[in-house]
């Protein structure tokens, strides 16, 4: 493995050009192919067979993100520790309020699988908000007492 041109990544790991490319391809390609594969499999009865060029275009659309991720992985990737604690708290409050509002609205209007599908993003927003609160607490605890703003 060529370690001369390797970038020291977070946690002391090295990121070579080859590793950065394959990791970016995996991050974009695997979920993209799994999601589109599942959609095309479950909708095969209603989708026309002559539309396959259009399906290939939709499948290929996210792949330019590989190059953006590759460039980011080649540089040192920030792990999020440089984000202002006040911004973390604001994001947490907004995401949790958005998730709670969506849950309340959907529970009143939907039932069954429709409700389950509509609650999935809201639960995700609540989880991301909770993670931001956890990270805010860790950042707040690591700051000196005179620098506490939030």
C-alpha cells in the first residue's frame, strides 16, 4: 500500500487515493443500488419494460457524488468536533420540534402502513436531534468554564 501519499485521517487512520475512491464508491453505490434494486423488484409488475433507459438514468444520477466524496476523503475529513455548541443545540431543537410536529400531525390523519411509512422520517429527525444534544453536552463539558455560551 502506498503510504507516501496517504492522508492522515481522523482517528489516526491513513487514507490512500485508492482507499478513498473505493470508500466513496461504497458510500454512494451500495445504498443506491440496494434502494433502486428493491424498488424495481417490488414495482416490476407495474413498470413498463420499455422504460429501462430511464431507470438506468435514475440509477446513475447519484454516482457523481462519488467524486465529491472522493475529494473530501482525500483531504482531512472533519469529524464534526469543530461545530459551534450553540449551533448543535439549535439544530437539535429544530430537528426535534420538526419530528414531534410531524408525528403529531401524522398520528391524527393516518393509520396502518401509511402511518408507519410517514413516521419513519420523523423518527429519524428525532434520533438526529438526540445525537446533536448528546454531542452538544460533550462539547459543552469539554469547554473551559469561561467559554460557555450555550
